[in-house]
C-alpha cells in the first residue's frame, strides 16, 4: 500500500558544525529559542564560598515553533533512552550534589 507522505530530502550542503557545553531555552507564545554556548572557565567558588560569575560565550541561537520544539524534545528523549540503555544512566542535572 503506497502512502501519500512526502519523502524528506536532507540538504546538508550549507550545514556547519559547532560544539556546545552549555545550553539554555527561552520561549514566548509563538517561538522557542535554544541558546548554545561554551563555558569559558571552571566557575569555582571564591573564598566566601559563594559562586562567582560563570562566563559563557553564546555561539548559536536556534529559533523554532513550539510544534517543532515538541518534536525535537521527543527525538531527544528517544536518543537519550537509547544512549542510557547502551552506556548506563546519566545523572539528573537537577539533583543536588
């Protein structure tokens, strides 16, 4: 049985690669914005025990619709589930150390 689904053709001729070790997400009603960057220092606590400023160089901003963000979240969940099945559970970044 043939489907009427169009075939997706990925064009990577203008794609670039970048690496990020920091990410943040902000949103409005109309869009979700992903911010990616690089940590510039270790951000260790100072003498008073309080955390000092942690410098992050933002390198990329991806703006998408909430619908596209939902699809991305589902794909990331699946990829991480597969990763943890192969290599072990990742720590929850929300858990207190």
